[in-house]
């Protein structure tokens, strides 16, 4: 692997107490090109713009997938990842669905660890602090042939972050017209186009005072599937309900971790389809206690209320919140502040770093 160090770190110019999510990036990035049927020698270089041909296939046919991960620093300055094997498997699963080449495991982990080793000072300790890691791959072949590309670029960039969705209460609108994904499509993949298609209906919801959308199934708009960019959970009485994954729904790593953690903590879970009609009935009879989203960026994000057919519904505050309990336990595991009975934490070797 070729490594080129930045001449001068930009970290001294960063106000870590006032970060906007995903706007500031660390000193280095990982790059690897796919040509002639093979992945070439990877490189770590200073973070910089990349040069691309205007006819690059990704601009015209949208072959692009990505992942979201986080690195954490504990009180002893050790750096940890959370279930990175799941991210690696999922980016390759996404790539296969878009007819893109899978990436070798050794290159992925070796490159990721070396990148984090170089930029470890960007990972800050403390509650809510982490380094957001964005691996992504896109079609880079020049030409506008309507076919799968024969050249790709795999990259990893990193961004220091603090708490996400933390400034205000979250209210969501239940989708009645637009859909996030359809059966047989690419909803299960972290394909860039999935997110592009959400922006317009989300912009409409924002104008009505909602922060996100609860997506419903494309056929009937009755079954609740995801919330914005998050998997979604409903607490009905003392049971945590979430919809099963499918080819429409992302197999969230935080989602599956919450289900396992809930079992460990004695919280009853039920993975099954749930309709808007059941949700309204549960709200009416008082059995709906909580709604929350789950994902890498937010970990767990409580949802205060929802809107449907021009009606708004607000949930009462409760003391024994499953959302807060699960988030506290999850973050404690991620940051090495508690035991990890599941073997989810992955130690990052940062001893090879070079002072910048």
C-alpha cells in the first residue's frame, strides 16, 4: 500500500465543539481503483478533490453504493470499531446487486486501520463524539454506454461528528403517496439512488413541520417499513416491535444489534409486519409507548410524534424509556465503557501512526 502523508494537518482549524454532521473531513483518504478485472494497489493520500471525466458512468447510470461506520476512542485513548465485519459484508452485498465488483476483505481492513492510525487525533473522547467513516464505491469508466461499468473506484473518507438529530424533537410523517423501495428492487442495498429518491418527498414533509418520513410499502401504503434513513421500532405496551427485513428494507447493523441487546436485557421483541392502522389503534388505546429510529449516525433517535392523513399524534413522555436504555447500553459497548458480551467491539491498531 502506498501512503502519502499530508504536509500539514488541518485539525488545528477545526472547532470540535461546533460540528455540523458530515461537513468536515480528516487529513487523509483511502483510494483503490478497479481496472481490467482486478483491484489495483491501494493508496492512502491527503484528502483532496478527485479528477473525473464528465462521461464517467456513475454520473449517467448511478452505479454507486456506500456504508456508514463509526470509530470511537475510550478513556485510555484506545480506538474501537463496532461490528465492521457487518459493514464489509453489506457493502459487497450492495455492490453485487448493482453489478459492481466486490472488494477484498484484506484490503478493506488493512486500509481502514491504516487510515484510522494516521488520523487518530481526529477521534475525540467523550459522550456523543466519534469519527464517522464513509466507505463508498462508484463506477468510473469514461463513456455513456448503458451498461455496467468496467472501472470502479473504492474510497474511504472520515468525518469527526458529535450527536446527530440532537437539537430538537423528531416528528415524522407517515407516507401515503411516495415510496422508498419496491419488492424486487434495491431497497435492501445502500445504493446512492435510494437516498436521492427520498429527498423530494422529505422536502415536502419538512415544509409541513416534520423532520423525517415513515416509509410505507409501495403496494398499499399500509405497512410501516423505515423512518427516513433509519430502521424503526415501536414499543407497544412492553414489547418492542419492528418490521422484518426484506428486499425493500435495509438490514441495519444497529437494528440487529438492538434486537440482540434487547434479548440480553430481558426486553421482549416481536419482528413482524405492522400497519398504520395498528399504530393508530395502539395510540388511541394508550398501548403505544414509544417510537424510535435506529442507525449508525443516530444510534437511537426517539420520535416524539407522527402525522397521518392531516392528523398529528404526539407521544407522552415516559420514565422507563426503552430508547434511552438501549442507547445507553449500546454506546457504552461501542466506547469500551462497558463489557461487550457479544464480541462486537473491534480494536484498531494505531501504533503505526505517524505524528503530523
